[in-house]
């Protein structure tokens, strides 16, 4: 159960989009979702850079999931016990 909470709260902060876009003014402090949004525009699309950045953005949540996988699966199955 703790692992699920850690994973969900990490993903909530990792994928935050609007607060960093509003509060941060320097481009070197922007979060990864905000930077990735800049590569897909109305008139130009840089899909190669966007997909490479998306792959980089997936790595930390995947590592956290695999590190907490045992706790995550046990938390899911503990509520399924009939008795």
C-alpha cells in the first residue's frame, strides 16, 4: 500500500504541467512535460526530439515501479482475499 502511494504521488509531481509553466520564468528550470510541449507546435512539429524526450521521461517512473513492484502487487492482492 505504501508503494502504491509513493508511485502515485511521484507521478503526480513528475507529470505536473501547469504550475511549473506559470511560476518558472527561466527555461533551464522548466520541467520535462513543459519542455516537451514546446517541441510540438501549431506550425512546426519536431517529433523525433519529442519522442526521445518522452522516452527519457518514462525511465524514472518505470524504475520506481519496478523497485516497488513487490509492494505494489501485494497491496493489490491483499484487498482481494475472501474471508
